[in-house]
């Protein structure tokens, strides 16, 4: 949740539950590549287990950013294929990637080959008019074939 799950919120969430997996807000690859990665990737050690949630669609950029997360001790890298913002649509990230399952699979495969921590995905049940079970099943099958073992489903289209 952009602008909500910052490190202060995650610290509070950790005080409420020691078992829950925490996720960063979606951080775009452009922000990490052209901004202050140290600031964007900062967290408190008490937040573990903690997943870095990335927004992007270029396998090369995602690999670079996944490595940054792994080097900084994140427990998981998560590709956000769930954000419906019109802003992300312009950059082919978030939920709009569901219309491009092969690109998602390429991104997952590249990140999985580059880091030694789990690479997962958060996605919706569908996108706009493509929200039937068969479309979802094909999407998951394609991405699972690229090595993704964990899917977090945002149960809406």
C-alpha cells in the first residue's frame, strides 16, 4: 500500500505480531535505480521477516533491484502485479502486467536466477474484463513455470 506501509508502520505492525510477514510498499525500479536506494531500502532489524515489494516490468532492472534487496538482508523479493493506479499503467507495472503473463514470467525467472531468497508475486484475480477463472489459471500456470512458488492473491479484479 503505497504511502502506507513505510518503515514506521511496519515497525508498529511488528509490535502487534511477531509471526506476520511484512511487506514494503511497492518501490519502483526507477526509484531505486535513479534515487537513493539506501533511503528507500532502509528498515529496522525487528521488522523481519520482511519482503521487498518491487514494481517494474524490465527483467534487467528488476534483477538489479532484487540484488539490492538481497544484499541488504530482505527475506523475500515480491513482484507487485496488483497495483491498479493509472500512474503505473503508463509504465506497464502493477496490475496491468496481468495482461502480459510472459513478461511477468520472464521477470520472475530472471530475479529467481539472480538471488538466493524467494521471489514471489502479488497479483489480482484478473484485470478489467479478463477476470474469469481460466484467465487466472493460465496466468498462474505461466508464472509458476518460471519458478514462482508463492502467489499472494489480491482477491479482486
